[in-house]
């Protein structure tokens, strides 16, 4: 049915009209080697699948989820008190709830560029002004001094990925402490989606800094992106305020119970991290052999320079069944490849070699 031309179209909010649409290429990936979204490339722990199969029964789906057991298990896993945890529908909801709790319409949010797109996205949806600082040209290093200088009384949130996506570069704890001290009036998010690869965490600082929020996700190393589960870890008074702003059932039951099995299989995570780190070295060496520059990465992906061929290389790899992400729209000439197993990287390098 078409709309009645006599009736005016409904106007969305100004903030929504101002936003650029964001639509990551998520279709048609099933039969390809997926080195494009920084996921776990072998799937989650088989113990998670077995646990779910065993737990599934019709009644489970009929009731709204309860989170008590999951929250208790996660508190133990992250070594925090239960009231310090906010369970979220992935990091994405963590960012959304943080912004909705602490940032008002017209407030300023500081983000880095290039970085994870959802920081800008949820800030803009909230009607905030986004101030953007660039990673250092040439090295893509964290711009600490520039960030410290950019914090003003108007800044309400500082959103940082550590290590950062897509640059792969990280920032150390002394620098994070300087930011926390320079921004006592801001919600400072340290998004540790790739923590297991970098092993740098701001979590021990949570007890000291009431403005610190650490997010973790089960979408990456744990291989559960489709389950949509993550957490925010912060002081209890912040967590209580965030829960106040959150839908009571935003985390679905499958994610909430699967995560309990996932955190028990630490062997799976350790072994996958070991495999990825070995494959990352292999990728850097293989790309160097082809004369391709890479940026140092602390995560399960690397950026490499393809010059003016970034889009054509991406397309040619796709035609050969290998997916990578073009990032040339934000870092000239760069392509991002997710690191999977050594066998997968071997295939990627072999295909690339034939195109290069
Ligand atoms: C820095 C960073 N944070 C968060 C996410 C998304 O996490 P989630 O699936 O938990 O929403 C990504 C995914 O690419 C990411 O790169």
C-alpha cells in the first residue's frame, strides 16, 4: 500500500536527519573466508554449543530472562563485585547506555579517528556534538597530548578503544590514568573488545577512578558475536545509573546462559589467542615479502597498505572467496585483514600473492 500523498511524511528528530547512514556490509558472508569483521574465525568453544544443546527446552524460551546466575559468574570471572557489572547486548549497547546515562543533548563527546564507528553513531543519535581527534599520521599512534589538550569543561564523555579498531594500535595504563585525571567530569570508556590479544586492561583502575568504564565483549575471541553479549565494568553507583537507563531484558537468554559456559573454557580462549598471534606474525612476514607495508597491531587484525588498489584488491579477494575490509575512506590506501588461524592466513597470502 502506498502512502496517501495528502498526508505529510513524519519528521524524525534533527539529530537523526543530520546523521550519515552507517551500513556495514554484513550480507553474503556465509560461504567465504571471513577476514572482514575481526570475529573468531573458527567459531565459539564446542563446550558452549554442547551446553546450549543440553540446556534447550521449550519452557526456557517462554519466560523473560533472569540474569542473577550470569551476573554472579561474570563478577567472579572479572574479579569485581556484582553491583559493578552491567550486562549488555554487546558492546554496542554498552556504548548506547553509557551515552544515554551521562551525555545530554548538545553535550560534547570526544572520540578518536579512525575508530569504532558506534561511538560517533550513538553520540549523534543522542544529539551530542562529536569532537574528533586523529591518530598520529604515519604511525597511527595514540595521540595522548592532543587528547589531553582537547578535554574541556564541555566534554562529557571520552570514548576510546584499546587496542583501537581499525588501527590496531594501543595505549598504555599510565596514559589512561592521565586521561582519567584530566577528565574527572567525563565518563571515560575504555573499550577492551580485543583485550585478550593485547593483554592490557584498565580494569584494576576501576576501584580508583569513579569516571572509568571498561567494556568487554564475548563477540571477538570467544566467538559469540551472534549472541550479542558484553559487559560494562565500573563503580557500583555508575552501574546502578546505567541499569536505570537500560531496557530490562536487552540481553537475550541464549547469550546470558552461553556466556557461563564460555568463561569456563579458558583453554579454548588461550589456545585461539596463541594461534592468532602466530598467524599475525606470519601475515606480517608474508605481506613484507610482497613489499607491502603493515602497521603494528595489538589485536586480531592488521592494516596493510595497498595504495590506490585497496578497493580493487578487496574486490578481487572477494571474488576468490576471501573477505577483507577496505578502510581507505579513513586511512589512505589501507585495507584491514582479520587474523584467523595460520592455515587461513596462508590461504589469504596465497590469494593475495596472485593478485599483487
Ligand atoms: C572496538 C570495538 N568495540 C566493540 C565492537 C563490537 O562489539 P560487540 O559485538 O560486543 O557489540 C567492535 C567490533 O568490531 C570493535 O571493533
